[in-house]
């Protein structure tokens, strides 16, 4: 279920090239604080996924709400694990 959530979230990712330095910036709309900035697009994607994974783990550990994506609700998963 977590892998499906990560895959769905990454499909929502948006990227742009920053004019100031030519680096790539990526974020996942709706997931506050999930962003990355790297010199190459693939590096930005990899870092964004890593940030997303850490963000999910912190939110689960701190019992914080996790927005559902594409019908995948990790809040239900959290109560099943507890």
C-alpha cells in the first residue's frame, strides 16, 4: 500500500527549471514540505521520492494526517499497523 501511494504521489509531481541557476525544482502539490532541488532532472526525481518517503514515515510516527492520493488512504493503514 505504501509503494502504491508513493507511485501515485510521484505521478502528481511537477518540475520546473529555475531561471536563477538552471537547477531543477520539483514538488508534489498537496503535500506540504515535499520538494527537491537538484542540478539534473533525474537527480531531482530521486531526491523528491526520498523526501516523500521520509515525509510519510514522519507523519505516520507523529500521528499526523496524510492526504489520500488516487483513493489510497494511508491513515487507514496506520490504524491497521498499530
